[in-house]
């Protein structure tokens, strides 16, 4: 493995540089957002600031001839869908791993063995390695490594036997010692690979929890003989970087604080007392990606890297954005087991049977109105004040509104429950404050419009799912949303590639401008609206292209 370097330009691969149950309701009346929101707990104030494909999605095109020779790839990850899922990262690791395997590569995944995993999703779980001695502080921790399959993915689960119970805490993240927990995971995963003689061409690490892997590989394991693997590091969210004290160096055996507390290595760019693991991942990896080309630019040049802008600039020659894919087997309106009526491009009218089913399930009025929906975490990142405004705007402008979401913060849930209570009698509105995968699929299939007004959105899955289901997205032009949704009226794209509505400013006027056009088109130009639905369903945001991109990156770095 090559040493970390601080800024020599080199040619890169072809990657572009730099989101129930209640009684029927009477007819709607004009609704004042101010009136209803007044008196409710406030939500956090905003921070300052294709090509056409086959007509039938059921006809899977044959896989292309491999563009690069097959490789052995190890994924290091804190999450994997559906066994250990907290957010989109879990889906990405699963979808990418499946795609790489389909293309003839050997993929193995290493993750912690959490007590809170969905064990019903892991098949053939058996102990693969006992008594692995993982160096830790001045001693070590005896660790078992388990093997099991998660929907066809070969996985190794790291299970330490210590009183710290690193991964038996009932949740994946959120403990005071998260840095230590995941530093241990990195050390244990590499020790396991070393002891079992695994020599993959590529180790692909995801987010700060795995960022010590390239550091340990270069600083420790290379000297023990692991010279082969190259590391690709993907940042899914710059907001969480794993910054903390120097004790990590003693714990992992890296030691040498004078070496690592250096701005060229792991020293945090803003807090000189802290080490920053994500920074270490960027410095020591052979290639760094984030999850869309637009977000790659926003992070490096748009001030959205939460303090790592300078580091990205120094390492710009090995940095780029690769758009996430969507698992098209899980999200397919032709086969989706969660929806009552299947449909395709040819039978797009059957989508309206799902609209009727959605209305029946949520006790919404059967009328001529479009259904505007929001599905997502109720987090400030998602532009909650704009979601709220869109709700009232829709109800006041001849549309129905459905919201499905929840938050780990009690106050935010209560705020939306308050709105729900005030609108309880409204026949055009339903708010569901929970996590409900089944209902999410029905909403994607039954709604006419999906709003995604995020403040920032590294990639975003909601708009990709909506497009797949012929539901027209209305999005803010940030991150992956800007890379995947092209405005019907203003995009500089051919007409057949325009698939939704886009607005720029994160304010009420911004989202109104897009929603007004969308609802107006639905009523006054139904043919145009239908064409938008068709254009969306024709998009290909499967893993095919991202899989190809990652293989090119792996191929580019493997001989370095
Ligand atoms: P993030 O990873 O920031 O949460 P993404 O848009 O990348 O956002 O992915 C979120 C995924 O989780 C989408 O598939 C979305 O449909 C799903 N999701 C979010 N909230 C809910 C919910 N309350 N119920 C069901 N599915 C949800």
C-alpha cells in the first residue's frame, strides 16, 4: 500500500468530481398554517445557511461483459440491510455488494455482531473463528468471528468477549464510547483478515466507523505482510466524523501521538486536542468517494464538509462522487409484495388502484385531488419547516397530503402529532408518525407527488423510489436530488429526461413555486403530467451504473 500523500495530482478514473385507523372525515375548509402551528412545540430553526431504457422494467437486461478483471473485495461496514439497518448506508452496502457479486467478483462483508440485529435475516450463522486475540491497550480481547449469509451476501460478524460489551447494547449507535467501540471493530476486522490470510485486492470502508482501517493497514498491518489490499473509503454523511481524544491511539496500538497528532494525518482541523477518524480515512485511503457528484462538489467547494474542506482539497486527486443506486428487486411496482395492484409502464393506469387502496387505508376522501406525500426521518436535515408548509399549501390548493415519518426526538414527534390532531377531521390529510415499511411502499405506489425539500441530501433514496413507482418528485436542488431530478419546465435536458419539479431556495416561496406548478400541471395538463410519470419510470437508477463506477475505481487503485 502506498503511503498517505498530501496533494500530488494524478489522473483519476471516469468519475465526475466533485436525499390509523380513525373515522371518516367531513369536507375540508380553508386551513391556516399559522393558526394551527401557533401553540405547538416549535421545531428547530433552520441553520444559516438517461438515457431511455426498456419499456418493461420486468425485462432485466443481461449483465454487460465485465469491463475489468474480477476481484476479491471486502466491505467494512457498521450497517447492512436488512440485518443491521439504521439508515440508507445499510441499503447501499447491500445493493453494491450484490451488484459486484452479480458481475463475477467475490465479495465478503465484515460488520460487528450486534445483539439487536435481525437474526431472522441471517442464514446459517456459525462460528468461523474462535479465540481471535485482538490487541487492545496493553493486552487484548478474545473475540469470536461468526459467518452467515444475509440474502446471498457472505458476512463475517465480529463478536468480542469483554466486559465492555461493545456490540451488546441494544442499539447500533449512540453510546459515549462509540469511538472506542468502532476503533475496536477496525482493529479486530484487520486482525481477523491477517490471521486467516485474507488478501483482497480491495477493502471498501464506509463512514467514520471504519475509517481507522486504512490507517491501521498502512501503519501496522503492512509491516506484518498485508501489502496487497488497497482501500476505497466512502463518506455517506460528513456530519458525523468520529472526533475524539488520543486514547484511541493507545487502545488500537497505533500509539505515537507525535506522529498522528499532525495536521497532515489525524489531527482535527478545528480542535487541536482531537483526533478525527474520518479525516484519517480520507488521508490514508487510496480513493475517497461520497454518494453523489453534486454532494462531492458541495462538500469540497460548497462548505458542506463540516470542517474537512481543506483535507478534501489536499486530496482532491483521489476524490469524487458516485451516485448511489436503488435495489430494483426490492423496489419494483411489477412485483412489490407490499402493494395490492402491480403495474408497469404499459399498465400505468393500474397505479390508480393503489391510490384508491391508499385512501381506503388512511380514511382519505375519494375525490379528483392529487396526493402529495412526504416519507422520511423527521430530522432538521429533511427541511421540516418546508414539509409543514407544503402540507398546508397542498390542503389549501386542492391537493391531499400524506406524511409518514418519525424522529428519535420526542419533541419533534409531538410537534407533528399536534398538527395531526388539529387536522384530524380533515378528509384530505393523514399524518402517520411511525416507521412503517409496508405503508411506505403503498404511499410510493399510491401518491401522485413526493416532496423532498431537504436542506442537504448527500444522495437520497426517496426520490429514486418515487421515480421507479411513477410518482413525480418535487425536490430542492441539493446533493443527489439535483443529480437525479430534472425540472419539467427549466431543466437544461431533453424533454424525455425531465422527470419532476425542482426549486432552489429553502423557503416557503421556493417550495410553493414548485408545488404550484406540479399541482397546476396535474389539473390543467394531465397529458404532460402523465409524461412526467413515464419519464420517471424509464430512468435507470439501479446499481448497474454505480457498480460499474466502483469497479473502475477499484481497478484504478489496485495497482497503485
Ligand atoms: P436517510 O438515509 O437520510 O434517512 P434516504 O432518503 O437516503 O434518507 O433513505 C431513507 C429510506 O428510509 C427511504 O427508503 C425511505 O422510504 C425510508 N423511510 C424513511 N422514513 C421512513 C418511515 N417512517 N417509514 C418507512 N420508511 C421510511
